């Protein structure tokens, strides 16, 4: 699933290129599932936002709106150029979890990326684990595990360490030879 916080009908409209839906989400301001940008940020910031959404249940980055959700008056060429760059960045970082769209709402064009929830933690190239907490993007500690023994006590220890580090997990860890997963 893409996001537990955005309804399936909203996600479908965003994926179909419905800019009115993107503008309505923007008007509600930033939250756990919505990030707003006036202009296209640097590639490293886009990757950080995408990773945080992927690690936190999904969401949407909307570009061409201010922090209050008001459209900034982009022309079609602005949104198309932003979408090309967004697609290139998203495809290099999270190709199977991102969907870039553009559309016109009233007199302004917007570009947005819908980000699906990752099925396992996504770590960026700079070895960071990003997540969202409300409208904030937070870098969490990364835990490295080598030579995992096959017993439940170690799985419980790892669960406790991850919880203290603020890294969300789902369900009970399953220990396998040489690795662990949820």
C-alpha cells in the first residue's frame, strides 16, 4: 500500500494526475503524509524526503506551492522541467516506489511525487535512515548486525535496540541464518 494516511481514492486521483486533489492536499498544509516545496529542492533533499516517506508509510511531495499550500503560479514549462528532474532523482533512488505527476489547478501548474511505503527499511546512499514524525523529517540511527545467532533472545534484543533508536518495526522479528527481518 502507498500510505495508511491518504485514502485510496485520494491516492488514485493523485496517480491519475488530478492537480485539484494535489492542490487540496497542499491547502491542508504539511503533515505526516504531505511535504510542500515552493521550488524544486536539491537532489539530496528530494532523496531525503522520498526516503522518509518510504520508511514512514508513504506520502506525497508537492512542488509549486508555498508552506501555506498556496500555488506559486508555475507555468506548464516549470512543472514539466521539475517533473523531469524529480523523475530522474526518484528513479535513481526508489524506482519501484515513486510516481511523478504534473497537473494544472486553476491558473497554476504543480508537480508531485507519490511515494509508496517501503516493505523493508530504505537506507540512503549516505548510509542514513530517514523517517517522518508529523511534518518533520528525522534521521534515525542505523543498527548494523553481523553473524546473527539463531535464537529468540537476540531477536528480542534487536527489537529493543531498534525501538530505542526510533526505528519503526512491524510485527515480530524472524531470525534466519545470518540475517534478521520483520
